[in-house]
C-alpha cells in the first residue's frame, strides 16, 4: 500500500502513515486480495495497536533514548566517585587499624623488649597495669553504686 500524502510504501491496512502520520481514509483500508473494505473490528484493532507500537518506538528513539544515554553517562561518572570513595575508606580503615595495632600496649612492650630496651618495656608494662587497675577500681565503684541504688 502507498501513502497518498508522501507516496511512501506502508503496511497494508494501516490507519496512519508511519512516515508522515497522515490518517488514511476508509477507502484505503482495503485488503490486497479482495479489494473490499475492512470492517472486522479485530483487524482494525490489530492494525491500530501495531501503528501505536510503531509510534511508541519512534517516540522511544527520539526522546527516551537520548535521556537514557545521558543517565548512563551520569551513572558512569558516579562510578568513579564511588570507586575513589571506596579506596579512601579502605585506606582510612587500614591506617586506623595499624594505629590501633601498633599502639597496643602488648605490642609496644614486645617491640621494646625485642630491641633490648628492658627498662622502657617494664615502665610501659607498669603503666598499663596501673591504668587497668585504675579503670577496674572506677568501674567497680560505679557498679557497686548502681547495685546499691545510690545516684552517681
């Protein structure tokens, strides 16, 4: 079938031209073989839905596809930000874990002992024990006060 407006080839039984959008008259809704007018509603609905699907695809190509491409470009840029953020987080965790590990009193005492600094190792040990006893005394007093019902 040929569109009377733009003279382009279109699908037989189409209600609209897919190229120029011209509405075709009922005279154009003839079947190829019989040359009769199509009055069957199911055929008209099928043709209309096919035309609507083609129009939807055209809108998708014209409007939605560029939007989707821009969105994917933004997501790609955000991936870089997320990657750098993840790397910074991992480095921070490693630095904090290393600081905790290296400042651990037991590790400090071992390091001093292995380097032959026995007096420093003994003083760190004594300070650590004194701090732990201090903390234990404070906690035991608070615990006793809580159990006795007195205010802190």
